[in-house]
C-alpha cells in the first residue's frame, strides 16, 4: 500500500450519505478483485499507522501531523471531524490520546487514485460562484470524481482548471474544488462545490443533518397510482449483483432511506415525477422507484431499458426504441438545490431547467399520449 498524502487525497469533510457517491465508477470499481476492500460505510482505507509499544500519550491530530508529510494539523482536524480518522476501527475526536498498540486508519469515500488529478479545460455550466462555493449544473455523461478507469475527463479535472489549481507534484496551492456530494455519471443536474475547507465542513454538516433541500425530476415506467407518496426502505448493495442496490426489510441490513414523490404529469405508460430526498443513499431514487414497480425510463442498471408498459404493436416498439435513442441514459435530473450559505448563513436556492434530452423525450411522450387520446375519442 503506497504512502498516503492528505494533500493528494484532498481530505476534507465529505457527504458520505448523498446519492450516487460511488455509482459513476461502479462499473469498473468492482470488476477487479485486486482492489482494496471496502470498509464499513462505503469507506476505503488509504493509510494505516501501527503505534509502537513505546509511544507516550499524544493527541491524535498531533500524532498524525508528525507522522505525515505535506499536511497541516488543521487539515487533519477537519479530517477527524469528518469521521475519516479511526482508531481500532472506531471514529475518534481530535483530543483522543494515542496509546501504545493503537491501530490508526485514514479512510476516504473512494479508492486510492493511481495518479494525480490534473487540470483539464472542460466546459462547466456554473450557475453560481463566490469566494467560498460554486454551484455547477453537471451534464449527463460526465463522471464526477476520478476513480479506477476515470483519471481524466471528470468534473474534478474541470474544476481544477476552472479554479486555476492543481494537485500535481509541483502544485503551490493545496486548495481544490471540494465536492460536497455526487450524482451519477448519467444523471444531470446541480452539484455544490466548496472552495475551502471551512466551507466544505459547513456544507457537509448540512447534508449530514438533511437540511439541504434537493428535488429531482424523473420519468418512470408505468402510471403511478397515487398523486404523491413516500417510499421508506433500507438500501444496501444487492448480494447477487454488486453493481446494484436493493431495498431490504427494516432491520440491520442497509441504511435507512426515505424518498418523497409527487406526480407532475401522466402519459399513460410512463409518468413524470418529482422526487424529494429526505435521506441520500447510493442510487436512492432509482432503487426506491424500482422497488414500487416504477423503474426509471432507460435505466439499464434496474431494467428500465426494456419495454415494461405499453402495447405489443411493432409501431409502439419502434416508438420506444426512438425514445431510448433520444435519451440514452436514465431519465433523472437534479433540478433544485436549497442550502444555507456556509459563510453568510443566508438561505440560497437554485433551480435549473430540465435538460434538452429529457425535454425532447417529454415532448415525444406528450404527442404520443395526445394521439392515443384522440384515437380513443374516435
């Protein structure tokens, strides 16, 4: 295991509970069994200290600072506060005193990278920016964070260029655009990025306490029965398919998850819904909607890329094939984001239009639904 560099890994508070935290790299992340095993809570061990028998009692933040290069005690304290530092597999506070034979681990919510994150001139749709944070409208198809198989062309590479920063070996500035949460590669919509550690800590706490307001719009298969409702169900990785998640009965398996939904428009065989996240788990909306029998349209991970509702006519099959070509991804968009500014404390709210591919699909379904209604009248 290579020595871990906090500057390289960009330790700072990170919302481990937000939706899609690993999903954009899941396809490659779990294919190679040589990868480092995932620890509890979706965290991955990046570095380990085995404290020797002659160690005197010493605060853990000071101990780690003394044993690691190119990092500051302040960054270590932020990492500890974020729950990234554990002693004997338990999260500790900065004032914990290291004892002989303690095992200290530093864990992060992603695999170790095999190379530095470098700036890349990738266009960004910046909705808002100030000295502490920015809001980005991510297009579908853009991977959020570098991982195995995705070291270039990610949102983080684009942020490095946008902010004029680098994590390369000759970088003079430790700062980096710090992602507070993630959405899946094939999901479009709003993401908040912290520009310093303090902003990251404040924003991460908002996600942790579920005070962030997040609403998604999704097109799902089937005519959703109720105009609105709430889905409650623990979510964990599917033991039969490591790339999928599923709902488990309330109990010890999985993490508690709650999704509120509201029907916005009905098209007969598909429905446009708004989903409000009370919690944020990996694939939460996709898993919960699939659980109630309404997988997202063209979601290949959860079976939405097949004709699940409709007729047997060849004309209808061709219509659906054209719809899949029009939107070659799951029909999910992170539309709104409301939060408290990390410095001013002012509540700010952002909304982005439904992207062109989803808008075109909706228009296509409206025309189809209207034509079907006219045929029935005749």
